[in-house]
């Protein structure tokens, strides 16, 4: 299936990009500098257009001991991975469906955290060594064991005032790298005003390998513990070339079609907005201790989700992982949002980012996300307000309800519990109104 030529879009992106760096909170200059720091190492990849690939997986090998839900979800991802793939007109992959992990953390300048970062990279290198071909640290170069060891030492020995970008990847900046680990730290001078960011990319099919679901959970738990993540997420996302900004319009179109896709083209730039708020729900939602406390604590969160067997909690060194469902879901046009994502979204909404800005700030408005469509994307799992419930009817959702028929009536009801009436007030005149989870 051929898609429209993107060359005019690319030209317009280049002309417009200099005019859209202003942040509503006055932080756009630092975001621009971060983007420029990355851009200095990225030469723009050429591309004249794109077409959706027809090479998507039609059948998926399933682990023999998988439950029926796992089989169903992984089969669904396999069938959808083709439509989510985009190739250039020359047949070069420019978008593929990937499994990402993005984590935000403090103290990226400190010796302890830098040693932990080095440990994460060493483990990734040893695990995926046959796949990894390139290393970026100050400049792009072929990955060798000698060069990797030297970079590890440079990172550990770097000054607290030094900011660095380090990545290992299976492809160059102009290609889609389905295996990569990226980190951008913050220097000591910016430690209170910004966050360091680590991102891991794997092919979605990693989940389909023997023990793939378990191994991915081990990875996200390990990385979150090592960097002492404040917050983050793990799930399905479009993987583009690092230099593939001209293909962001396709990320926008795919995100409109597949509600389960995390939009994550530049997490190191978004960190400026995510100092005291989280980005939102994905298959895995990572919450550091401070955010868990804001939501009432681990016991309270687990209690609120006790009726939802598809929501699973795991502790890591400095927080909680919340898994929405046994496997990630993409959703799709005409399908309801994945219910497990909706449920977790309801739980974490009080700490979700409100000043959402623009997910594609360097694109002309007609090409990608705008501030309006960005706000809509953040709210994509929000539920419509619950209608009032008459006395005598079953409670539609566990949480707090109040009745205008009596002052001080606010209390907790469990889903399915019959809403009570009050003496001397007819049932039809006693209505209960939703007050929230807490």
C-alpha cells in the first residue's frame, strides 16, 4: 500500500523548525539546547517518501506454555506489526513496531549513578552483543570490545559538570535500530532543573521468544532499580531512525489509529516537562517512591486494584512497576481502548502531566501533533464522567460517592454494591454522584 510522498513535508519541517522552540513555561530554550546537542551528532537522513510495508508477520510462533490471553495478544501484535511498519520508496525501513523502556532519574552526574549506568550498558552489551554494531559517545563509530571498554571508563571517570550522550545500537543513526540502549545525563549544574533519561529499544518479537515476557519484566525491573527511576514506562512504540525526524508525520498518523502506541520520539527533550509529573500509562508504568506516596502508598494502590486480576504490581529498588495486562496491546480503529490501560490510567491520572505541550514541537502544525492533539493523546484513556446512580441500583465502579439528599454522605462503595436510600426520601429522588477513587 503506497502512501503519499513525504518530501514536501521534509522541506517544510526544515523551514519551520527554527520557529517552534518556545515553551509555554519559558523552558523552551533549554529544550532546544538539548535537541541541538543531540542534533550535532545526527546528520539528517535523506528520504523521498514512504510506503507501508507488506512484509508484516502473518503467523506468530507462540510459547507452548502460554495462557490463552498471552497467545491472543501476541497473535494480535503479530498481525498488526505489518500495518505499523513503514518503508521508504526505496524499500528501506523507516518505522518499525518496537518494545521500548524509557526511564527518568536523578543524579546522572554522580559517581554512583554513572557506575550504575555503566553496569546497565555492560549487561545490555553482553546480552545482545551479536546484534550491536555501533556506538555513539562524542562521535559515532563501529562498536568493538576495545572501544566499548574505553567508553565505559570514560563515563565512570567523567566530571560531575560533564553532560554526555551514550548509545549502543544495531544500526546507524539513519536506520531503524531495533536493538539500542541510550542515555543522556544531566550535569550537576542542572540536577534540580532537569532529569537524566535512559531508553532501551527491543523488537516487539522479543516477547515471543522463550520466556520473553519474563525476560522483559526482568529488564525493566533491573533498569528501574539500577538508575533509581523516578518514573517511566515500557510498551509498544514506533521505532524511527534517530535522524528520521521527517518520518514523524507517520508516527502521528499511526498514533491516531493505534491507541496503545506510546509516542516517544524525544524523551530526553520531554524530561523538562516531566519534573514532578509522569507521562502516563503504558503496558508497564514505572512509579518512584515519591509518586507512589502521592497516590496514597503501595498498599492503597494494590488495594484499589485488588478486583482487577489483570493489573499486576512489582516492586523495584525505589518504587513500583504496574503492569496493565499480560501482554501489551495496540488497540485499533473501531476497537474499544484496552480496559487494563483504562484502569491504570484512572489510578495514575492525579499525577499525570497537565501542561502537555506538543509531542512534535519541531514539526509544522499540519504535519504532526499540535498542542490540541497532544492534549487529546494524553487523555486518550480517560473515561467519560459517570452518570448519577439512583438509590436501589448497583454501584457501577468502586470508589467514593456522595448524595445531594444528605450532607456528609460521601463514602466508599464497592462495584456491584446496592446504593442505599435515606429514610423519608424516595429512591428516585436519592441519587449518588461519583466523587473519585480517594
